[in-house]
């Protein structure tokens, strides 16, 4: 067996422990291989965490040892080195510290259904056919709009936020990774430098924007490679939103807009209080603050166009399409609705803690809360009027099925032995590019062969070919995988 790692023996077990440590702080992970007779046990993940586990069985002890040596050799070639478990500190992680007081609203919101995830929930995304919620236990659930629980993704660490980029759904987690949840098997699409304590994320056309504890902004491209960064005048950056033109970064001193290519600051606006959440529409960004307001700013100039006053610190905000209505959730378990000009239309109790994130769709306001709930509120005028007069529906308490499909990240993929039939898949190949970097290019006809394919780094091997369900082109001049990935053997 390779002597590349720190080894230990216990009975007939032999364990090799490696860590990846880079000078720029861009890696903070371990890889452990244990040979136990004819079984090979692999444990890997962020240093300080228990990590993920995989077990493989082999017909003989010799083949098990050979497979283990191969795995160790692959990691050593990628930069892993011998280490002693426990000597390096775990990655710095800040959990959002929030309080949630009882609501002072006189009436309760018309909640149609409520699903309790089991831990404080920060992540939400509502799309046409399903709802997503992620909590601080690392659980992400998908539900139908009727509240039926469809699936569960079990991630290694707590979910900071969920963000969508067209079809693709991403979960930013406390382990410093951003997981692509767009297919059945989630994979790590981005890995953030260990010295960046992630607070919030946004992705636009494959470009990841990271706001952090120190008030910094880091931008990473679709190949998970650093592009540029800025340090704001404030700290605790809980807001980042982006579009084609700019990145909008909210922190304790207000909101700062930077050109999307990193060429410079476009404007800075001091807000009424520290920014705790952000939202955007086509021409405006919205900042919820600790001084009880949501403020709408022009994307072009940063000028404050409207202020929406609540009765507590604003933990979250959202709008209906075009900003016709503005919604907010405060630290006292209340939700609000305002007209575009700032007129308060209503304030209601959530019945399930304070809303830490929210999204409006088709006359429904979806919130995720401090008590770990995803709640669907009927925000139609009729339902709100009835609620204000004391008439609300009995909320359905959603339960998950005993046999709920559950998916976890993996560093392996299924194999296929034959080329896909025309129209049933696309073949891509991993090649070694400039500087020894591994890139993935398209082999199938009808695609631009020079474009890179955004592809999980954990499964890239030089010369390997893979079959993907489909590829979609991005404005940035690269392809993105849609559907499953299989290795062609």
C-alpha cells in the first residue's frame, strides 16, 4: 500500500489519512481510506466535519489493497498530503443568530399548509412545479405546491441559502461548497476558499457571487476559479444579488454596486440600518435592514426610490412581479405587504416564527422560518380580507412519506458501456488544459468543441469520457450539464 499518507493499523484494518492544504486557502478537506479485509471504506469531506462515507467490497484482500492504493495515489496527484487527524482547525462557520419575538399583529395569516423541516430554515426557492426548502441540518426538501413532500437531499453541512440560475438549483452550505441539486445526485459545483466565511450567495449565468462575514465579495467563474474580489466599508454582508450589469452587495454600511466584470464600483448607498436581506427586480434592488425598513434603490444610480416601514428588524423581503407589491418578514413573527409606493396594506402573524427568507408566486407567499417551517400563505385579496376579519383556513400540517426518496452527494457516477443513440445523450471528454488544469469538452457532433463544460471536479479524470443527458449553452461561452452524468467505459 502507498506510504503517501499517515497510516494506522487496528486488527486487520489499515487506514491512510490525507489532507489537502493549499497556500491560498482554497482547500480545507480530508480523505481517509481504510482497508478492512476485503472491504475498502472511504471517508472524505471538510476538515472538522464527520464527512461522507463510501464502502466497496472486493473478492480478495489483495484486490481491496490495490483499489485503496489507487484511490490514495489519485488524491496524492491532486495535491493531498500526509496529515495527522485533528491538528488543523475546522473551517470558520458563522450561523445566523436571530431572535424571534411574538407578533404584535391582531390577525393571523391565512396559511394553507405548513411543513416543519426540523431545524431553522434559511433556504427557499419556488419554481413552477415545486417548492424547495433548506435548513441548518443540511436537509433540502422539495414539495409540490399542494404541500406534498417529493424528495429529500441530505447535504454534509447546514444550508445557508438556495439560489436558482435558470434551470439549475444550488445550495450554499457551511462546508464551503455550493451543491448543484438539478439532477437526482447532487454534486459540489463550487468550493469556496476556507478563509471566506460565507453569509449569502447568488449565481448568474454560472458566475458565483459570495458575500461573507467580513463584508467581502468574492466572484468565481463556472470552472470554480477565482475572478475578482472586493472588500466593502462594512461587515456582515447578508445580501448579494447579481445581473448582467452589476453585483449588488449589502452589508452593515449599506449597498454597494460593482461592475459585473470587477472593473470598479458603480455606486454606494447608505441605508437606514445594517442590511440583513436583499431582493432584486429588473430595475431595482431591495434591502431589508435592522432599522425596521425595506428600501428600494435604482439599479442604475443607487438612489433610494421608496421606503417600506415595518415594526421590527427586517429579516427577509420579496416582491410580486415588477415590484407591484412588496413583502417583508420581521423579527417579531410578522409578515407585511406594501404597495409599490410604500403604503402598508397589511400586517399578519405567521404562526410559525420569523420569516428568514421568502418568495411570492401566483398569489401565494412562501416563507421559511426560525422554527424550521416552510409555510404557504394565501396572499390573494379575498383571503387576506377574510384573515383580517378573523376567518382563516385550518393549515394542513404536512408530513413526509416514510419511503421518501433521499439523495446524497457522491464522488462516483454510474457507468454505461455503449455510445448513446442519436438524440439520447451527449458525449464529453476530460482533457488536460493549460497549466495542467482538467477541462471537459464536447465530443458529440453539433457543439462547439473549444467550449468548456461546467462539470463536477470530483469525477474528472484525464482521458475519461462521459455521457450526459443534455447540454445547454451559456452566455459566458460554455456548456452546462442538464440531467444525469454517466461514465462511458
